[in-house]
């Protein structure tokens, strides 16, 4: 059975253009930002109408207000990258070349839209960032300040994840659900990461009841499905042996 949903596919490219404009907009000075937002508004409403997002003038005003507050939050994200990564030579370098920072910026923009109950558009923006950076952050996730994703590739952060302040995540980390079931759509399915936690490469943390306590370090390649107390170090012991030939 062939069913046409009349999906306006051409809007994918328009949303990607919009996302790129918004990225540069949030990093502008207040005067330039106001001019850019005025320029973006028309295309924003056009995309919203085509996607049937129900964006109204009131929601645009709320979105614009929130966008104007992102600069300080993003500065803290960039500073966290600079302070943590010895390869970072300047905060400007983080802004312009770090895929993790780009993914976080797209998340923070899409999260505003998500919080305003605007459908489709925030997911499209997050999926654009996913395609560019390899980092998949659902716009419904709740993420605090000074967040750093190093290397970015392969990171997955689910819809109901909660991440505190000053958290660092490395490549390949998954904050996911313990199982996939449509009946769980209104239930917290993804873990909570408290303040000052570091999660190293390819760690997998699953489950809505799982809480990683503050100041903990989660080592590479671990698989976690239970809560971890604060000030813990969790490691995976390998059985790799090296011998001469």
C-alpha cells in the first residue's frame, strides 16, 4: 500500500541553512545579533509554516529572548573545552574548529525550540548537527553549563538524559535506554549524570534510574546499568596479554 504523506523534503536543506545562520547568530555581538535575528525571522516562519510547526509571533518572541541569553552559556562550554583539552590553543579555536562545541551549540538552539513545544524543527536541527559532527544529542535532553564533548564522534545522548554542570564526555559515549519500547515514550529512559563527572571513550550508560554521582570518573569501554556513588572511579579490566613471537 503506497501512502503519500506529502512530506516537504525541500525543507531539509532550508532547515540546514537556518541552523548554520543561527550558529553564527548566537555568537554575534548584541547589535549584530539583533540584525541577524530580524533577517532570520522571515525564513524561520516560512520553514515553520511548511513543516506545520505552529510557530506563532509569541513563540518567536520567546525564542528570540532565549537565543540572546546563549552567548554566556556557550562561552562556558568553550572555556570548559579550552581548560580541559591541552590541544586547545585558544577559545577562538574551540568556537571555530571543535565539532563537540558545534554539536552543543546546535543542541542548545534546538532545546529552546523543544521547550517551546515546537515539533519537528528541533529534531531536524539536531539531526543536521548529528550528520555534521557525528554527535547525536536529542533536543529534549537537559544539559547544564560548562559541558565539553571531546572529539565528538559517536556520542549519543538520549531524550530524557540529565547532565549537570562541568561534565566532560569523550568520543563514543552512549547515554541510552535499557530497552526500546514505544510504551516508554513518557517515562525517563536515560541516565542522570551529576556535576564534575568525566566519562571516557566508548563507555555505555543505560537506564532512566541510573545516576552517576558527582566527581566520578567513568573509564573507557565500561557498561553501566546501575547507579554509581559520588567520588567513584569505574574501570574495565582487560585480559589482553602481550607475549614475544
